[in-house]
């Protein structure tokens, strides 16, 4: 049983000598005041619900859970770094402002999306629950840049993995933003199965069967979120309430909320069969926001062809009919294009996903799209997208000696994360002469050969572990 009084931090608590908690948004998320920039922010704390809090603000971790806890904390911080470094140029994504460790755990700081006047929360889940379905003519234009930036995030190798209306935020300026999720409340990522009851409508069937999330799976989750915003209910509840009235599944088109052509696009994205869905966000974007003149030209062509074939077989259509059809179609297309240019002189340029992996081999592109990989005894990740350098993130071997190379898989090794070698039991670590390191982050009693030391040896007799603990406890 979780004790909320022992799990959440009270208002007024100051983190990192900078962030003062104003209120708890959930057991792991807080609205804080950033004293450095004098603005609100949102802090997510890695604090598995299995633990309680000690007097010094840190979680109590039983020794038997220590390795599992550190591995989950590393994944939490790495996810925050990936979102910060790779998605900071996407305007529709809630940006990660800061990442730090304190109280024997980790924190991710994000920008705050203030809700519009009259609303307590900015997320669309609360918005729909409070005001009902959102009008399609207002909601779909707001969603367009979010869908575009989500496709760019997929190109950068980052999937959302938990896309629901809770993660779509409408701020007080009327801008829709997407916030990424961080696994902060459990040691093990959830396993979705047929019996799992966590937002079941948003989980594609292939993920329930054991496959990993993919861009196609995220298309499904986003279309379910669109459906929920337009109808006011998730698909499962809508089926139970309206199926008899609609004579089948209650699509937004049957409920009179969407034109037929857009209704078909959303329903294709919600298809339980993966091979029948839109494959990625680019395809969904192109279909959902198809210009009106293209649809009109297509309809006119079909109507003309039906007229010419009326009471005749396709082979009996005369050459004259074909020439007439071509002439009429040319006039329709010319008039439509001229009207389109007059009505919208500033046409929006066609959007293309940025290729962040240009100039790399196929194998290197595969590694970059994954974001991290292991080679021998060491694991690595890419700290900045598009720049082919890697950072050592951990030691996965069992020996007492390891050598950090200057280059791995064709990428230059440029750094070592603070927690890469903690608790590994190593005795000797060999570094390239050009690689900088801080000895405080290496195991006590470990010999470092090579590299450039960035900290002078202390005058006192403190051990590295004592200095690390003093630095952590004194940061707040």
C-alpha cells in the first residue's frame, strides 16, 4: 500500500537550490517555481511507487533492489537527455529544460504549459471531460504542427510510447503541445498484454501481442486520441453507448462530426491490423491535411468518367468522348489551380521530414536511429542528434579491467557519463589520452590510466566515495 504522505514532497520543498515546489500534480510530478528564470516549470521525480521517502527526501531502497533501481534510474535520465538533445528544435514538443540528480534519485525539468482561463489543467483529457467533444474545424488545425513534429521525433529515433490525450496540452495562448512521458513510477516498464487494463484503447494490437512500439503503432494511438477528442469518449465506451444507434461502430462521420473522407482517414489509422494502417506520421499528415483542390479535382474526374461509361462498356467509350473528357478535365484543373492561387497566395511549402542521419553508412544510420548501443564491454549513446560522436554510458562486462577506445563503430568517443562506471567493481580503466574525466565518478581504489584529469587531487584524505556523497548531499 502506497502512503501518499510519505511518497510526495510537501509544498515549499526546494530542489537543486533552484526549484521550489508549489503543488503536487501527481505522486511523481510537481509544479515548481524556477528562481533562476522567475517562471513556473514542471519537475518529474524518479520515485518508484514501491518505495517510501526518508527524512532526507531520498527514497529508501532495499539492498536487494539496488541494481534494479540504478538501472531504472539510468534509463529515466537517459530518456530525458534524448528528448532534450534531439527534440529541442521542435516547437510543438514540451522542451526539457534541466536534468539533475539529488536525494539519491533523478529529476527532469520541463517547461510549463499554463492552462487557458477557466481550466485547472492544460491536457485534453481534462478539457474534453469538462467541456465535451472538441469541434473538428478547430481541433484538427491545432493538431497539424504536433503531428508534423511527432513524425520528426520518429525520424530522430524517439518514440513516445504512451501517447494519450493526457499528453496533448492546450496552453493559454491556444497552442497545442505534446509532452513526452518518462518512466518515473516503477522499476520495470509495463508489459502490455490482453489482461492489461492501462488505457487499453490506446495500445495497438501488435504491442499487446508482444511486439515493440513502432511509428505505425503511434499512428494508432494518435488516431484514438483524435477520436476521443472529437467524440468525447474513447472508442471502447463509444461502442457500448452508440453502437446500436449507429448500426455498427460509431465513427465520427456517422455521428456527423467529420466529413466522410476525413472519417475514413481516422478509421484507417485505428485499424487493428498493422498492415492496413498508415505506416507513419508522414502518411497520416499527407492524407488528413490533403488540400481541398486535390480532392475536388479527383471527385470531378470520377463523376466525368461515370457519365461517359453510362450504358456503355469501358471499351465502347469513343475517342471523341476521351478527348472531351481530357479537355473538360484540363479546364477543371486549370480553373481550380488559378482559384487556389488567388485564394491563398502564400501557399504552405510541402513539409519534409529532416534527415538527421545524412552521410552515414547503413549500419551507422541504424545505430543512430536506436539512440544507443553496446560494443564489447561498454554501452554508448549519441548525446546530440546528427553529430557522429558517442558517450560512454555504462560497463556491462564482468572483469576488473576495461579499455575505452578512441573510436567505436566508426564514431569518435568524446565523453563519459558520470554514472558510467559506478558500482562496477573495476580495478583498472584505460582511457584515450584526449578524453577528459573527473575521478570523483569512478569507483574508489580504481586506477585510471591515460585521459585528462579535470579535478585536482584533494588535500585531505577523503575517499572518492566520501567526496561524491558530500557533493550530492550538499547540492540542496
